[in-house]
C-alpha cells in the first residue's frame, strides 16, 4: 500500500480521489486546483468528496458540467465508478473521451453533450443553477435529444436540447438497469 494505485480495491479511498487530480480546475473555485469545490448550500470551499456526501445526505442528485474530451486520462474505470458513488447522475460536456463515455453508461451515469457551439461559458453557468433533465422517464433511445432546463440563482430559466450519448441499444439496457453490474445480476436472477 505504498501508492495511491495500490489502493484501488478500497472504494473509500477511490471515492475521495475522484476529481482530486492536482491539475483539475473547478470553475466554482477560481485560483484553486485539485479536488476542491464550493458547497452551494453552505457557501464554503471544501473537498469535492465532503460536498458530495452533504448533497447525498440531503437527497440532492448531482450533475457535472465540463468541457472538451471529458474523461481523458488514466484510471478511467475508477473515474466513472467514483463519479457514480459520489452521487452524480449525469455529466454534461462539450465532448467525451470515447472509453470514459462508455464507462459512465456502464456505471449508470447519464452522458449528455451540449449542442455544437453551446458551452458552459456561452450559457453563463456558475454552478449555482438547478438542472432539470426531462424526457428520459418515458424511455431512452440511442443518441436521442434530451430537454434540459437550467434555472439560474435569480430564478430565470433557459431550456436547451442535449444529445444523449448513450450510443447503442445495449447501452440503453445497461443504463435502464442502473449500470452493467445491475443489468447482469438481473439477467442472472431471471434465468435462475
């Protein structure tokens, strides 16, 4: 256990390490790098893990907003696992790294993509918005359009269409079951 990588079997360690890369720049904490965020409920800066646990205890699902090639890097399997364990239900970005997008689906996290020319910056997102993703309760089809209503702190709203990056029918099944592990377990129990 002399390195972070040797602790990959401990979900407690890996959850705390999710989004903790020193090069990460969370735009909610300007000038601070690493796994820090601003807890919107308290207004305080704190580790992402602590904020995520506060939101989970309050029953608040989380959405990650990002830029281009989201998910690029090593340990992508735990990047998706940790994201799910932190309570993130959807990731909305300009583009995904191919394998990470697939891993998110496999963990039951909804990958969504901004339309061309739309970014977190063009929308003026600050992290204090409420995000409502609709149109998936009736069923998902590969690469469907998903309406997303953004409610800003001042109460103003904007609705945009996002591209659902669940790309195949098999991925729809994985996501519908809450991830690939749940999908396999349900299929095994039905076969028994």
